[in-house]
């Protein structure tokens, strides 16, 4: 299924009801995000969200709820610019690295 964006108009007189409405909206299966649009609307985005069930739960929990819009979300694809990889040439200086190691251990040194 494709992502849906559902906008619901809900009567929210105070902060308690607005928090409760947002909690109900987020509690549904498939909801990815929920936000306030204006002072009396909630926008819910998700995949496989039942809009009728959302409106019914909001009516039971908060009060008057009306579906404003239900539609697919248009995903913006970033434009890919074709860039050519830069020609990189590696130059290694063999004298830059120290190849001397740790030297000869003391027990290999012979007394003459």
C-alpha cells in the first residue's frame, strides 16, 4: 500500500482534548506521524491507516470529528546530478616510510 495523508477536523476546546486527540491518532496501527494543522485539524501520515476508524475513535474520545481529506502522499525524489569521478593519481614516495624495523635483538649481538 502507498502512504496516505489524512486530515481530520476535530473540536478541541482546551489543551487536554488536543493532547488526547493526538494520542488517539498516534495509537492507530500504521501511523508514522501526526501533527496539528491550524488550530482545529490533525494531519496523520502513514501506511495502511483506516480513516473511518480514526474518525470514529476521535468522535468517541474527543467529540466532533470530520474527515477533511484522504489522499496519497507525493514523495519528492531528490534530483540526481550526474557527476564524473575525478581522475585521481596516487603518488607514493618510497623514502617517506620507515622500513628499518626494531633492529637486532641484544641476544644476537656477539662478543668479539
